[in-house]
């Protein structure tokens, strides 16, 4: 355990993700053939980072997306199959605490005081300025990202990533995909097992749907916690890597559907150290609900399921019903608070969309304004009674909400599951893996309910002050949510949408001889 606040060094911030995949098996397809709607979120750029290419001849038979300069199609279709990824947030990186000896550039490893290696990447050159060398130290585990103290004693922190220096080894899988060497779902699983990066991969042909969660995943030493820094003196080093049989995977599940939106790929799969959001509420729930709404799908209805989720507010769809159930165990403190709750009820019943259909710069439904103002207060009302001053520290690791904004992706992480799971305990509902303690009201229902009503009332009071006394006239700012294209070349913006930037809609009715 590092001393609180002692770390100085490089930030290891997590990127955003919006890739999703919706696959319907043959038995739930109206055509009798699988349906495939999937694509990655690579950010909104102009010009776009992805280029669409078709490669034909010399053994290649593929069409799809590639990064300019990388001579393989990474996401696309072969002659009778298609594939696409989502980021899995696989846990392939650990921080090791190096015991220093002599000075800041020597560390204790396997009983010896070893010198750190100095890696010089080159120099930054600027006209009229002296060259600035780019270099860092590294240990047996990897680059030194900073220093901290443990019990007041100075230590170094190094980062070990399983794929470091092995990046090009994953290209073999794409060569096999691009040259039509994949002839079945089982072929696909074996092929994607050679990809060492952490991705969930999805596949469909005329008969099967499949997924495989790839990654060179370390097997940790007994007694270590993958969520915390590891002692770096050698006895707790990695013990190898997870074999094929240990990866999340599946072909033609009994449900007839495979759905993913950067969520946990399977039970008992660990989260990356930067991910604090796996829990009972994930944005994939929006896709699941839309897919479950029909027994059988067409390519159009499956696309519609993705598009419906692209403008929905996860908080009102998934968490508000639990909050509302707790609120209804008592009376509202004011007519204003009850009116705000009614607006959220109505918005959810109307579909929970954040659309601005008339393009007046405001989200059409007043419920969006209520949720935006209320959610931070509601989240704190649940967590703060126990966390107290640590609540902002938790928010620095996992924000209260990942709201719609210029980058597009939203609701990937947040306190949604924290709030939902803690409140469900008050309602006597089944919980899988209960928390070690109760947060809202420190476990007292009346206290919790009062805090939730007070949070909602305070949000409504703020809206009254800013937008007037008529709740039905309250509106959230849709202009602030509009997507802006990176690079700054285009001044244009587009309405917010929570969906991939490159997407395939595919279905195959035939196949080469298997």
C-alpha cells in the first residue's frame, strides 16, 4: 500500500470507448441466417483515422477498415463472414513497487541490487531551442512511471504490460482473416487467440455467431491482488499467461444473441486497474432490452435497436426505477420535488431519449434537465454518508457520471451500479455479491429516503432559479452535447449520438464448402 498522496509521476489515464456489437443467431433471425450489426468507436476525426479499403488478388479477399500505413484490414468482411471488435479493458498491465537500494536508479531484484536501464528514445528539436532528450528508466518489469513512499520509505513504481515489444505479433490473425483462411466460427476463435491486445472479437457467417475475448493476460502469483501494486523484488512476478481455454468465448449461445458495449465479457473476468465501473448497471443493458423486445429480428430491426440505445440516458432507464422505488416508501418533502420525480417518470415512459428533434438547441423532454441537475446530488446522497470526504476521491477515479458530450461516447463508467446495488438492498431484492457495507443513510431507510428526496428537491430548486417556475419548460442544453470533430479542420458539429463511428450491417446467405 502506497502512502496516500505520495505518488509523483506519469498519469495512467483510461481512454474512452463506444464500440458495440449486436449479433443475432439463425434461430432468432427472420431469414434463418445470422445478423451482424457491429463497429468500433475510434473518435470523431476529420479526416477520419480509418480508411475503407478492398483488397482482392494475391490471396486477399477482404473489404473493411484499416489504418493508413498498416497493410491489413483490421475490421471488415471476408467472402462469407464478417468480424468486428470492442475494447475489452482486459487486465494486462500491473504496477510493481521497486525497493530502492543506493539511489533512485538502483532497485532490489531477486536478492541483488540491480541498476535500472536507461532507454533513450531520441530528442525533441525546436528551432532556436536546445534539443530535449526523451528518455526513461526501466526495471525488469518495465518503464519507471514514477516514485512514491511506502511507510515513509521512497520506492519506484514500474509498469509491466504484457504486450510491450510484441505489438506486431498480433498481425498474423488479420492476415488469416484477410486471406479467407477462416472458414468457421471455431476457426475464428483459434485465429483471434493469437491477438495479444485486449479486445472482444465478434463473428458471423451464414450459420453461426461467435465471440472471443483476446489478450495476453498474466497469471498472477498467489497472494497478490491485481487491483493493487505488486511487490517487485521478484518472488511475486507473473507466472505465465492465460491459455486459450481460459478466455471468454462462445458460439451460438442459447439466448440466440451476443451483445456487447465494452462491458465485462464474462463472469469472473477481471477489470483493468483503471476500470472501477464494472457492476450491476452497464450501458449494454440498453442494447439487451432493445434486442429482447422482439423474438425475431431483421437487419433493420437490429440496427434500430442500436440506434434506439444511441440517444437514451442510461441513468433514467436503469437507475431511476430503483431510486423511485425507495422514494415511494415515503412522502415527497414538497410539491416541487414530486413534480421533478413525475417528469423523470414521464421521460422514462416516453423512451428516455436525449434527442433535440426541432434543433432548437435544447433536449426535447424536460426530464433530461431534471436528471442532469439531480444525478450528482443523488449519487452523493447514496455514497457520501459512509465515504464522506473520500467521495470526491472516488469521483476522481470513477466519475459520478460519464455524460453526453463533444466526444460522443457516454455512460461507459460512472456510479450507476453503486447507486443501484446499494438501494436495491433496501427493497429486499436479490443481490449478487453484496457490498461489505451499506452506504445510503448508513443503512437506515428513512435517512436514505430523506437524503434522496432532498437531492431531487435541490435540483428542482436550481432549475426553478435558472429556468423559471414551470417544470414542463425546463430543458437541458443540447448544443453543449453536440459532437465536435477533432483536428479542428471542420467547424461543423453533429447531434450527440452514443454509437460507433464505423459500423457494418451484415448477413450472409451462403458459404464456401466447409
